[in-house]
C-alpha cells in the first residue's frame, strides 16, 4: 500500500498517489470530456444536448458516444494551427490517422474539414474510397503492404505511398510500371528517437519494425534508389517518433536528424527534398496525470524547431505534414456502460475496493490490459451525494485482467442499473475491439444538436454466428 | 545485452538466454506441434496429411490450421485421466472451457467425446445450443451475467449456473421463480490462491473481480443464502486458481481451503456439499521454457491431494469437475502466415535482428502484446540449409508493438513468400481477434485425414463494411 495523504484521511483508501480524493465526485473534470458534455438540469450527463439515459434507452449499452462537433473542432484546430505556424514558409497539411478510428462518416467529416487521411491497409483504404474521400489526399502507410494493397492504392491514385523498407522501393516501382503510371512516394526514416508520455529517448539503434535506418545508412540509400527508379516520384521524407507525446523535445532531435539527411541528399545527390512529414503521436488526457498541449502550442513549438534547424543547415523550410489520430478522435468519445454486479473486496488492513462490473470490458476497450492504460470514469446517469469510494471498473469477460478503469472514485452508492461513462475512448478502442467470449461489438453513435445518429451499428448474434460455417 | 554462450559463438546473437541456438533449425520441436504435424518427403510441413502449401493455396494466409484429431485426443485424454483418477471415489467430469476457442464444430466434438462445456456469456451459450449441445452438460460462468443471460440459460435447462457474487443468488432465484423452475447452481469461491507458470501465491486477500471470498466470509454466507433460497439447488463449490499452471502446488492449498469450507458447512449448517469444480488453467508449451505435465500426471496429483485432504477432514471425497480450455485447444492449432517484408536491423555492437513481417499480426494474435507471451515459429513451406538467424516475427499493423513472435531462430535465407507457422495458437488467439486496421479475421480450418474443412470462414471486406451504416 502506498503512502497517501487522502488515504489517511479517508480510511479505506486504495487509490494510487496520482488520483486525488475528489472534492466533488460528480464534477466533469476539465479536459476529460468532449466539448458538448455537460450536466443537465437534473444532474444526468448530456452530450451535445442528448441525455445519456436517452442514448442508453435508444441504442442500449455499451455504446460509444461520439460528440461530432468535438471531433470536427479538433480536426480543424490541428489543420489551422499547423497551417498558421508554417504560413510564412511552405505551409503544412494535417492528415487524420485513420487507424485511431475510421468509418465512412469520419472520412467524410475529415474530407469536408480539409484534412488529408492516413490509411495503413487495404481495408482502411476501402473505407475511405467508399466514403468518396479524394484519393489524392490519402497517404498509404504500412511496414508490410501486400502487392494487392499497393496496386489498389496506385489504381485509386492515392497522393502518396509511404515506403517503409528498401525492398518496397522496387515493388512499388514494378507495380507502377505494370500499371503504366507514376507513384508518388515518401520514405519513412527511423531517426532513433522514441517519444512517449513526457520523455523521449534518443537511442542510437532502432530495434523496431518500421522505417529506414538513418544511422545504418538505409535512409540515404533509399533516397538514392528512389531517385533512380523509373516510376517513382520522391515527395519527401517521413518520421514518426511515438505516441502519447506531450512536449516537443523528441521533435527537436528527430527534426535535426532528418534535416541533416535532407542536407546530405542536397550535398551528395544534388536533389532538394522539399517535404517532410513529422508524423503524429500527440498526447491526450485520459486522466489527471496527463497535460496535453493545445494544437497551437504544439504547432508553434515544432515550427520554431524546424525553421531554426533549416536555417542552420541552409535549407529552405520544407512543406510539412502531421498525422494526429488519437488527439482528434480520442477525446470526442465516451463509452456508456450499465453497471451490473458490485462487489466490495477487502484488500487487507483497512483497505477495500469496490469492483464495479459493467456490461462490456476488454472486448470494447483492450487498452487498459494491453498498455496498462489509466482511464477515468463518472457516474453519468445521475448525481449522488454519497461519499466517494475507490472503485475498479471491470468487464463481463471470463478473465481477471478484464479491467476497464483500474483506479477511480465513484459515489459509494453506485448500484446495478447505473450508467457509467468512460471518457476519451474514441481512439484505439473500437478499432481494437474483439468478440471475446462471443460478445457482440457495441455501436458507435454520433450525437449533435440533440440528435443521435448511428455510425456503426451494434453487432448481432447473427453477425457473430454468420462466420461459423463448419 | 545478456551474456549468452551461444552469442559468443555465433557473433550477432540477440537471442534471450532461454532460447538455445538450434542444432537444426528445421526441427519440429517435440511438444510444440500437434500430433499430426510432420515434415513431408520434400521437407514442407504437413498437418494430418495436408501440406501447408496446399492450405495456403486453398484458403489463403493467414489461417488458423486446427488438427482435429489432436484436439479430440486431448479432450478425451483429460476426460479419461480425471475419470480414472477419481474412479474409486465419486468420479470426475471434464468441461471444455469454451472461452479458449468455440465454434459449432468444436461444440459437437466436445459433445461426442463426452465432455461438458463451460460458457460464460449468452453468445457462447448460443453457439453451444445452435450446435445441439445438450444443455444439461453446460455450465454458465460469469462475474456479471445479465438477467437475459440467466433467463436464457435457465430456459435452455443448463446443468448449472456458477454464481459469482452474493447479489446473484437473489437474481437467479428470482428469475427461476418467474420461470417456475428450479436452478442448479454452484458457488464460485475465491480461495486467495493465485497460480501461474511454475509458481503460486497463497495470498490472504483477493484483489480481483471473481468469486465469493473465503476469508471475508462471503463464501459461507453464500452457501447459507443459497440453501435457504426457494428455487435454488446447490450443486457444489467452484474454484479456479489461474492459468498456465504447470504443477499441483496451487491446487494443494486451494483444495484444502475449499474442503475446509465444505467441512464448515457440514458442521454448522448440517448440509453435505458433494461436488467440487476445481477449474482449469493447465499450462501448455508455447516454447522450450514450458514443461507441461500430462493429463494423467495432473489428474493423479490432484486426486492424491483431494483424497488425502478429504480424509483429514473426515469428508467423503466429492465428485470433481475440471475445466481445461487452453490445454485442449491451444496445441491443436498453428497459424500459417506468408512472409512479406524482411528487414535486418542493427542493435548496436555486433548484434542485429531480422524483422520478418507476416500478413497478419496483433489482430489475429494479441497475446504477445497483451500478455508478453513468448511464441515460437518455424519456416514451414520448405527446409533450409542456411545458418539460423535471430528473428522477430512482426505483423502488418501500424503499431510498433505489433509482434507475433518476439524471439526465435529461423533460417537466415527466410524470404518474402515463405510460409511461417506459429504453433499453439488454438487458445485465446481467434477468440481475442480484432479487425484492427480493418484487417479481416483469418479463417479457422480443420485438417483431418488429408482433408481441409473450413470451420470459420475468412471475413471479407463486405463483412467489415456491413456494420458501417452512418
């Protein structure tokens, strides 16, 4: 048991040190909830004017509730912030990273809001094309693209293919040759920088599957080969340094290393690389431990770095692009659950913990188990005057690691039938969802101006059994 | 870098200490592969007489290849071993834990082979009933069963519902009352024992979502309430101590604690509990670190424990049941992948690692990322005389943690288009599969006597897009 000031005050406190005893357990903590989330007059949570009780009644629980205006506001905020920061140079584009969460409606919003779209498989490309997303604003990623995926992307006319290995240069070139067209490509460079949370590591080696190593010379060799390939147009270089990044320290090192490569290419090959994609990975607030910066602060900080370093190397500031996914989709969405079983478990000494079981779990949010992620939650169908208790929100799966929220305070009178909302589940929750224990996947509904619209419908038992043909 | 004898010999060795440099990298290591797996005359791997190249051609890759005879042999081995070990007492039944892997064909095999079936959701129950599995041999588990699931189970006439909390006693009783029938129930007891790999922890407290605490008195209270409920028949007590268990030490402690409760119930309530379910969790061999025992050795060891402890407490030896899932399904299946990109990554110093990308990944096997599991693999479409190299087998997903096999040796000439097999993927791989990056889930095919039969068909892009209605 950790020493904890609130623990001494509140007796049975099993909370981790980062989790303060709440002054008011009914508060919607600033930054954790989508813009349209508020307490209605009677205390229930509403999103974009829609009461969560109405959502539960109309579409059932669990359900992903996406605040459409919030999603689009964040998309436009990134577009504007980076555009503004590089306005006096060659400009900057923002690509939404579809892997975070993608469906037809999201592709259309992103299109309308003037962003590009990252896809990394044929399946994601199919969603984008089906939604009418303009191919020239699509980038295809992937460490192991199949020939079929490359062919499909080239036939559709995607704006760029981000080449990830030396072998892929010849493959894309050959497929472009077969199709009698030219392929616009970027080269993904591994800079050896790894950023996550509030730290980054500027490692010398690069023990991961992505990209072309700078230090080993693969990146320079890839530029050389791409320039001499018959059907490839080198658009620029790409770097992605990690996820849940809260400051620009990692970008400082990565940008310096990649700009040095640009200078080397200029000096040794006489070719000017005039576009850089510095990837995404901008962090979000899952709980009070996280302090994300605004798009404006991030963009200004990165622009300062890129402009200064370009000058030092006597390079024109290249055109930039960035790929936020989590930072757009994540905070837009909350998962709405209904509470079932509640169990008060003694932890030894005076400590105990309420295990609050909900009607979903690791099938709709595997991030807690997969990344040891700390989520938050709130009693959302009502307010309560009961004293806060330390809870662990768990799912209904037959596995002890089936945990949704490891540590949180909820009102001590939380009871079966209550609605609980888990915020910031818009990224990498639905996209990683499974049918573990044959649990159908929840729907994703968009709320806007008091209306509910189903983006992805709830799976049915028939959907699940439909693949079982043996 | 770890000190490693083979490393010194083989220069660029980045293997962990547990992974020996192979004498012959083409060897099918004993215990890792299903009974029907062998090298055909030309060196390719065949399963139940079916060449993996034929499987790849007919159903594509990735694919789960399930050796039907192997699965059924293991199911019958557990049935026979536990039946034999308790033959001179009240006998023992074996329930296959469907959460490991369940489809209609599996339910039918398990039924024909005389085992019971554990389900833990309405979805798993639906699969079983649709396959014609006799309801009286089904047990319904779950820490957070919905009223609908309880009702459906009672209407179907399942053999027992394993009650997991005090609140559930009243709920099952009330639903049985509504349906005007009686419910046979077991009570899941948390003994405070946690077993995994080669260790167990006999903790005093029980910080998890499952079961009724022995130490807190909940378990005894649950027996008392169940006996006084109007519509409940108490079948027995249930305990499950963990997973990947390789010895019987944890069962020694758990059985003693649960038998003491049986004695307490006899002494204080005058009621004889004559059935115990000691759960499952029997370990399998994912790599050479694991040394599972045979069902016969496990059964004999547990029988010795239960018989001795029953005598000490002057109890009749109860009827036992056990719930293997992984140990039946896991080793029956291998995942067949096709190699795409190969990348030689320098790790610093003389060390390097081949990153071998395959056409699946964390969408079809999340266990490596989720549990830090160590899998093995083999070049299965051919043999090779090339010197072994340390490889990491990674998937095609847009995430650096997308790793299938962290550490393995493959022939150094592994190349795009090669088939690679990962053994022991029959449990918790398909059942946890996702559509991450909109990758369709692979098929599960059974092979037997030279024939291929599709149990679960491959998902199509249409399947994936079918839920996207917004």
